C-alpha cells in the first residue's frame, strides 16, 4: 500500500511559495450578496474552498423545485423579447463580454482557484476558452443562423427556405471542475440562438457562474434571460430538466443517463458531455521532449479533473525507458501550491470524495502488483485534498484504475510493440471522448487518428488543440456522451429547424388537364432528367 501522508520537507513534490492573499480577502459577504441578488432561494447553503476545506461563501440562496419553476417563468417572460432582438445585436453583447472578461480576468481567476483548488494558469485556461467561444459565436453566429435556401422538390417551381428558431428556455447543468468554461461557455451559443437559460451550477463553484452572469448583464444581456438556481443536485437537477425546452448537461456518465431518460420522457432534446478514459499514444518516432511536456499537461492539468485529460499512456517499447525516465523526473519536480498567483504547476483535488477515489484506485493497483513510478500519496501538509501527480506502471485489467475513470492526477503507462496493438488497446473502453497521438510523421498520425474511437483526437498535443478549435465540433462517442459543443453543431442544437416550401406556377399533382397517367409519366421523365443533370 502507498503512504497516505507525508510531512513537509519530505521526498515528494516541492511546494510553491504561499501567496499573501487569502479567501477572506477575495470572497467577502458584500461580494456574495451582490452576485446572488435575484437568485431565488427559500433556504441558504454554503460553499467551501478545497485549498483549506473551510467555508468560502456562506448564505448562498438554496433553491427548491418551486424556485426552479419560478426561474423558468421569469426566463420565458424575458426570452420572447430576446428572441426578437436582431442576431447582430445579440452578437454585440458577446463581443463586449469578451472584452470585459479579458479586462477583469484577475477577479474570476481568484474565484476559480478558490472554488476548484486549481492553479492560476489552469484557471486562466478557462478564460482563454470562454473568450474564444464568445469571439467565435459573436462573429460566426449570424452565418450559422441565417435563413438558408435549398433545392426544392421541383427546381425553380419549389422554393425552399430553412429557418432556425430558438428552443425557448434551455436547462443547463454545469459541473464543478471547469466552472467558467463549462457554464458560460455552453450558455453563449444558447443565448446567441435566441434562448433564455436556467442554469444549475454545482453549489461549490456557483460563484464563478454568478460572476460571469453579472459580467454578461453588464455587457448588455437582459438580466431575466439568464436565471441561476443553486441547490443539491438530486433535488434541483430534476426540476431543471422537468421544465426545460432543451437540456445541456456536463457531468458523469451515470447521471447523464438519468438526464437523458428524463428528457426523453418529455420528448425534449438533450446534449451530454460525460466521462472519459482518454488515451495518449507515443509512437516510436515521437519528439520525446515535446511528448513528455504534453504528457505532463495532459495528465495533470487541473489535478487531472478534466474530462479530456489523459489517464492511459501507451508508449512504444523502443522508447519507453527513455520516455519514462524524463516523464518521471518532470512529474516529481512539479510544484504544488495554493497561492492566488502564478507559479504552482498543480493544485488540489476538489473534495474529500475525489481524494478517496484517487487513493482507492492507486492503493488497490499497488496491492495487486502495480508499481508507483512517481507520486502515489496524499499531501495534507499542503491542503486537505492534495494528492501528488502519480504515474503507475504494471496496471492490468482487474485493477479499477485500468478501466474506471479516476478523474484525478493519475496516469497508467503501458508499452506496445506495433501501432495496431496500440489502437486496439486504446479503443478497448466504453468511453470515447478524447485521444492524443505523438509522432513526427503527420500523415501517419492522421491515419491513426481516424482509427481511434474518440470524438476529438489531438496530434502532438494532449487536449487543448482540439478543444480550443471552437469552429469544429467537440464531444464524445459511446459512454462519453451525446451531441456536440462548438462549431455549427454547438449552436444549432439550441434551435428548432423549420422548412418553409413555396410551390410556384404549378402544383405537385396533375394540372393543365393532365390525366393521372400523363402526370406520372411526366414526373418519371423529369426525375430521370434531374439525375442526368446531377442535381442533388
């Protein structure tokens, strides 16, 4: 079994310098009161910071199912006017939000760090991601949503227009691990499509979503268009789904199945981004320095609490020893810390529950024969939920860490002999969210990418290249979800398509004295001609 505790100054990962500012300096009662103004709640609840385990925000409004119903009523009343607002005026709101977010990012970086326990650089990745999404839909949404003409049943005689109408009110359930990116990042295309949003963030990370809402209202979004409800997931979550015209959910596969069933029972659509057990393939010709750097980022960003992070690392046997020597050294040298400043390379797990899962996976693997190459222990000397970045070797299928999503700073290393074997092993999971391939041969890398069962595949990058390319769809296959965020699919999911077909000059039926037989003959000849003309 691995040690569950070490003392300050031991042989584990070094500790980055502590900061001078504390949670009390950032999250004041005045801030909480300002951000929660207008949030319906019949009771109160609290949130905590993972850095210390202490209460972060007290007196957060706690919503009931009745409060959720009221939020939907308010959202529907505001949505009608918002849907009637010209698309380019809606886009202007997003572009102003983009600028405000970049200007005021120190405020949200503090909140993200305090709510999630992640480092400042990893918090800043969320700012990058949201501004990219805001810019993309602010510029591109008018084209995605504009009426589109299509070839009609009879060319020139049938004029067809495809229209896109907003769904109405979108129910958005956001997770705790990326409280800015996965809340406002998904709300942006819903707003651009003319919808209102009722959002349930995780209670422990509600301040980030509330701050983003305040900034969006400052940018020009009508306040009623974005409603936030706070409360326990099993209580508030079903109420959000119950009233929604469309549901967007990010979270665990188990809960995602429940959301999908509830949405299906009401015949409303849903999109789900769920879990992953993502694989990174390092081919024999990979640039080892770049691959090691990518493995560190891909495995330990946000302490591994990222749906698209790497948990399985497949390395060609000819380079495995050299790769692992470098990877282990880099991992052991990572600085852990709690400062509200740049400098630390990895932060905390978010809760005792996450720490228990990580500890269980590592300890069970070691008890069954796996070897800890780096990490493998908690760091209560830094904070209650800190766990060192961990590399495991000798992991086999009976071990939970082999197939279950750990969602922590743990990666298992496997050696392979040929690329076909690596692809087969990478695909041997019910998940299919993200993958990574490292090679100097771009053509070979792309060929392997097409064989991987994953919604996104990064070549010579771990996750950021695909996730940051927001003009392209992002989502999972299999147990990793339904639907896509980003690109045209990311905004059109929040719309109802309508086809308007206008028939001109003559009907689609016998006319001008034609008998049924002559009309059938005329249409037969016309259909043959249309094929010969290669019309689609």
